C-alpha cells in the first residue's frame, strides 16, 4: 500500500489527537481557534505551545513540523515564532542522533512520484534546472545529517499521518524537559 501525503490540516488534526492527552494530563488546555495549540498559566504568565507545519512541504518528498513555545501577552494574542520559541532546539546531541535515525526510517517510506508527476518533466530540462530536479529525485529518500547539527533549527519530517506516531513516541517521554529547557523560567511543570 502506498503512503498518502498528509497535508497540514491532517497533520494538525493528528497531532492534536496524539498530543492532547499528555497536555491535558499535565495541566494544559487546548487553545480555541487553533488546530494544535495548548495553553498553560504559571507565575511567569500564560504560555502557548503550538505546532507549526512547514509551508514548503509537498507530495514529492513530504514535509516537516516543529514545536514553538511562547508567552502570550494577551489571551487573544497571535501565535508568533522566533529564535527563542523553538522547543526542539533544546534536544541533546544524543536525542538528535535518535531523531535522525527516526527521520531516516521514515524517509524510506516516501513513495516514488507517479509517472504523471511534473517532477519527471522538470528533470528532463537542460542544464542546471534539470540537474537540480534529477538530483532531488535521486535524493528523495535521503536525510540531510546537517539538519541535525548543533544549533540548527530542528524540524521533524513526515510524509503520511502514520509517520507522526513515531515522532509523538519520541517526544512524549522528553516533552516536559524540552518545555522547561525552552524557557528558563521553567513554566511547563511549575
């Protein structure tokens, strides 16, 4: 059976279903009006953890998502991102190594593009333009190890909804520590 590419709506829905029990159990509540966002109040303010899906993904090679943690200035504040909001930057080198192995396993599940996919036409173009598409096809199931280097903004790749279960299994045992490490006031469990 060929995997079906999961669009952002499907990813948000699946992650909401998979992550909600942990957040509810740990004193968070769902943020109304957002596909996959959770709120928690603490002495240092109101905090929001939200899932951001990469807007550049697609059915050729999949996409990725990351987690952001921000302090809200108001109850209806917009969800923003910045260098200090990325939860996955706090993964240890050992955890990044484990995540890289998961990413490699998930990459093997990416299906070949259909013969009618436009990428095959693009790969026939002359010169650099065609070469970049030929290389993209050749590297379709390759994971870039540089994406897991220290200091790199970590995004967790997926192709199908089923891939998200591997990431949730990876995240749940370390989520409390990651949230605490993201904000130096240790909001998540206090």
